[in-house]
């Protein structure tokens, strides 16, 4: 989100936004995605169009889809250890103005 807003570092962003504003940005990103994932989708769309123009229907009866050219989309997220989960919880608590005990 920092890149999209032109903020040089996440610490600056966290000082500028309230928890409510951060929540609103997250909701906005769900409605109108931005950033690298959206760029990957656009690139996948172009790649699918080009691949389908040159596709041999006998060799590949089904047309290519944008997701076929987006390799990271199908990866399963890495399971986090309990320590990693605790670290994320602490970060989110501090980010939202809470205290970590």
C-alpha cells in the first residue's frame, strides 16, 4: 500500500493513519485491487490472448486463461509456526494502537 500511496516506509504510513483509516484502505483494496497482484492479472490477460491466437485447437482444445500465466496464484500459503503467528498478532496490535504485554 505504501507504494500505491507514495509513502517511503510503512512506519510513516502507520503514523499517518488511524486504525479506522487503515481498515477502510483494506476494504477499498478488496473492492478495487491495486498493486502487483492486479498487474499480474493484466499481464496474464495479455499473455492468454496472445497464446490463444497461436494455440492449436487440436493440441490444446481448451483456451488459455489469464490464471495459466500467473504462477504464484495457485501456490498454497506457507503454514506459520506459533511463534510467527504471535509475531503477526503483536505487530497488528501495535499497528492498531494497542499495547503488547
